[in-house]
């Protein structure tokens, strides 16, 4: 069972006035600029910070509650709700309400509970916090914090580690990745320069650990390294192999061997498309791939054939991580299945709405058109 969540509900956050969205292992959000796709990724960033005990600092870094609330003058709270399915057990629901107060916020409600449609099932509350009253459920009874409890941080972030259900949800949220935005491939970008070698489980959001991560994969998981090189050969038929020659004490660079050339190419000589595809392929094969991985605009600089390969790599990776990807590239969605696509649009009030493409009756359309053609024709919606 792929880790992650099956449903997300958000109210009061920027354009997410009243959004409810079902989630699967592989989710690609498409919509016009400004509909709120990035806000949805930001929500997961916020939830990760809340689980790590960094909610107050993160809200401050984002400009405070006033900058996060929906700008309609009618909202004074952000409500977040997540559902996590469990194999062989009733799902867990986590709810968090942040109420604007003065120049800050208060956590007015927080609940982690297990529910079921089975009328014989007795609901269980693992966290029940209302205002200053905080209770944790463990071993058949509720306990209240007897430590220096931080009221500006969530109860989930401060749950005793022996409370297995709540701690499992906390760890899942804490393992959400930072958003992987389009890689900087400018002349002096970290991905183009020699890198200090150290054990690295992911290539870094800016590619600063790409060489270390590739080296680690090659030395510890040769099958994954071969999968990366196979993807490169499929995308670039002249590619032969990757090497990591030393350039100074403790520093390696990336060397690319290609058929028909007498010497290797180094990272500073490679094209934008090669570097971005290599970075994404490495991320998706990384041993430290987070349980929930957020990627924004993965198709920048990539040829359509590479987009097809990228969709396959993401599909395979979604067996190990829940992928949430935002794009406005019709070229990318050509290679997706309807069940993988979430179309984002604006309602009459300017709030984001979303629906899964497989909820539409597309069978007849797909006999003659591809998903990107249906998008361009406006059949899928999301053209605001």
C-alpha cells in the first residue's frame, strides 16, 4: 500500500476557499496560471512544518496569517482535514483549525480520530484538542500534557512517541518533501559545479547533492543506478554511461560519456534538458525518496519524448511515494491516464475547484483524442 493520504479538504487558504480533493498514489494537477495549484503544494509544506514543530516559524516566513487567509474579507480561519486509509483497519482522519487572532493565530481545534461507516465500530480519538485543553488517548484512557507544551505548535507535533497511531501520522506528515521546483541550471548553479562527496539520499531541491546521490545509489543500489542510466539511454540514444571523476580532495564532478565523442562532457557543458531529466530521474530512484513527494512544473526544458519517459518513471515511483505534481503543460498530460490527472479550475467566487479526469465520461472522446487534445478543446475544463 503506497503511503500517503486519500483525501484533503482545505478552507480559507488563499484561493483554496472550499476545496475537497481525493488523492491517489500518483496525482498530476493541471490548470491555468493563478488557479491555486501552487497553493495546494504549499498546504502540504505547511502540514509538514506543523508536524515537525515549525508551524509558527513557517507561518511567519510566509508573511503571517493575514497573507494566508482567503482575501475575501469573510474568512478568519484556515481549516485543514486529511484522511489516511489503513490496510485492514478503519481510516484515520486528521483535522486542524488555525484561527486568526490579532497579528497571529491560535490553534482552536485539532483532532485525530479513527472512524468507520460500520455502525458497530466505536470511534477512537487519538488527539482531541479544543483551545487550551489538549488530550491524548493511549492505553484506554486520555492523558494531558505534563511537559512544557507549546500552544503555537500542533498537538500532533508534540505527541508522545510511544503513541503509535498518532506518531505514525506525525511521521508521515513530517516526511513530506520540500517542493521540487524547476531546477536552476544557470551557469553557476550548484548542479553544474563539482560537489563535495557525502552520503546523500536525495539529490536536493537545487541539485546541490546530485553527484553525491548518484554516487551513493551506484555504490549501494546498483539496480537503481542501472534504471537511471537506462532512462537516460531511452531519452538520449547516444548516451553511454555516467562517471564521477575526482577534481579535488573530497570533491567529485559529473562526467557524461556519449557515442561519437573522444572525450567526456562535464556537468557545466550539459544542456538544460539533460540536467533536469537526470535530476528528476535521480530523485525518483532515490533511496531517501520521501513518503509524499511534491514536484512543481517538471516539464520545463524537456522534449516530449522525455515527458513520456518521465511519466513512466513517476508511475513506477508512485509505488513507493505519493506523488503530487503541478503543471500547466499539455504536452506532459498527453502521456497520463485519466485516473492520474486532476483538473483545477476557478468557481464563480474565484476559489479553486478540482475534479479527477476519470470522473468525467471520457471513454468515447479518448477513442479519437488524447488527454492533451481534450484539454486544449476545453473538454476537461480547467481553462480559466
